[in-house]
């Protein structure tokens, strides 16, 4: 092969095939430019997806937090009741594990155990709720002026200690039920679930425009509706196959994640410019209670004061009814239908998910037909009334199931009332309305 031919081949591979006077262009830089041309849309697409994810994440921060907290609360709710039953049978009545695991075959023993367990559960619930209900009257007005984060972090810390304390009680199964009251004190005296939920709804009102609050509250109720059944079902399944301690440790882990979430991901919406050094001393003053009373009773246009008082009264009735029923439902089905913790957890989880899906379908429908909060509230209240009538007559499981189906839209009553209250009260006074 001649040297001239070799030179021509080399030039054909590495030189621009134009005039000899033109500057030659390398093939490799040309390909890099092509790659850069194609990578620019890809980079823009990735940036767009990242921005979209960030916007979505910011929009649903409160819902994710609400789900975490309600999951952590409900994962131990039925489990703690079941453990009280076991401890009463094993420790207080000193029956063998064989008898306690087969209470359905011993009717007299079962009735005695359930009666004492109900009394202990009542005491445990009162210790958790009464102090937190009293504290909420002080914390609400304080959070309007000095910030939302601190009360929520303190309350989450309290329920975390409670979960760890219950895990310790479950590890030492031969300990008496009275030790349950010690961790319950931490939950009650640090604000508990009442403070957490009140601050969550205040946060939601701070971060959401008035015309979109009904939808925002509906999303929060959906998060609750998902957290409750998944927590309940998970607690029942884990307790059945692994034991009690992992259930309470899972709850504590959920609260720890919630604590980190609030501390680092939620923005502070109140008290940003307030540098009062005595802020924590002002937490337990009568001024907050006085401000709450004045906010509730002051005159408002369009009969706003009457609306507010009736809404608060209706919410008190609805919450009390739902909480009291939820606290004894497991003991009722355990006595009446011989259901265990796992069966009850699965059944309540299924109906809660059905209610959440129904709620998700109702909200856009109501928005499309421009139906307001009062209509939602009436539908939700009617649903709850029919549900509890069926529960009161539920001598067999069919009526219990039918009642759950009728009550699947009961959540509408709560978020409709909260939404209406948030529209009657200014943003600066939302914390004073602990609803």
C-alpha cells in the first residue's frame, strides 16, 4: 500500500471533507456538542421533576406528619387494651397462661377479667386526656403569640416517653397494671394527642388560604383515615406474631420521626419576631384562658358568635362520642363476639379505609356542586348518629358491620366544623380555639 493512499485514508477519517483551505474539524468535539445538545433537555427535565416533587412535598408536609402521628397512636391503642386484659388475668387474678389464652371457654372468669380491665383502662385514659385537655387551654393562646413548634415538640416528646414506658411494661408481663399509669402521665402532662392535633390544625390554617381550608382539612382527615387503620392493623398483626414490645417500639419510632419532621421540615408560622425572654413563664398564666374566653364570646357579624358557640358545642359532642366509643369497642366485641385483637384490628382497618376512600370521593363532588361546610357537617353528623344506633343494638356481628358502613362518612362532621370555625376566627386567634 502506497504512502499517498495511507495519507488519504487518514485525512478522510480525521479531517473535514471540505476545501483544503478550510480549518479541519475533529470528529470527537463534534460528537460532544451533539451530546450536550441532547443532554440539555434531559437536565431541564430532571430539574423540572425535582421542582415538581419539592412543590408536592411542601404542599403535603402536614398530611404526611398527620399520618405518621396517627399511625403511631393507633398502632398501640388496641394493643394496650389487649395487654391490660392479659395483665389483669395473669397478675391480678393469678390465672395460668392457658386459662387466660382461652377466656372464651370460661365465661365467669372472662366477665370478671373484662370488668376489672375496663376500670383500669378508664383510669389510664383519664390520666392521658384530662391533663392534656386542661393544658390545651393555656397552650393555644400561647402558640398564637410565641410559635407553634415548641408546644408540638414537647407533646411529641411526651407521647414518645409514653410509648417507651409501655414497651417496658410489656416486657415485664408479670408487673401490675398500675405501672401503666406512669407513662400515661408523661403523655397527659406534656400536652398529649389533644395538643398535637390542635397545633396541626392551627398550622394548616396558618399555611392555607381561607377559600382552600375545607379541602385542606379534608386531606388531613384522609391522612387520619389512613393512619388509623394501618396503625391498628399493624399493631394487631405484630402483637399476634411477635409480641407486645415490638408494637410499642414501633410506635416510639414513629413519634421520633415525627419529632424530627417538625423540628427540621416544618416552618415556624408564629412569633418569628418575638424575642420575649419570659415567654415560657407566660405559658401558665390566666391571661391565655381569658383571651380564649374573650375570643369565643365576642360579638361577630352575621351571627358569628352564635355560630361559633354552636360549632364548639357540636364538636365537643362528636369528639366525646367518638372517643368514648373507640375506647370501649374492643372490650365490647371481645365480650359479645369473642373477637381477638387481630380480628378486631383488621375489621376496623377495612372500614376506616372505606371511609377514607368515600371521603376522598365526596370532597371534589361537593366542591363541584358548591355545597358548603354546613351541608358536609349535616351529612357527617347523620352518618355518626346512624352508626351509633346500630352499635347500641349490635347483639350480633351483622349489625356491627352495618353500623360501620353507615358511619363511613362520619368524618365529614369534624372537618366541616373545623373549617367553618377557621373562617369565623382570624388567623391571629386560631390557637385560642382548641378544636
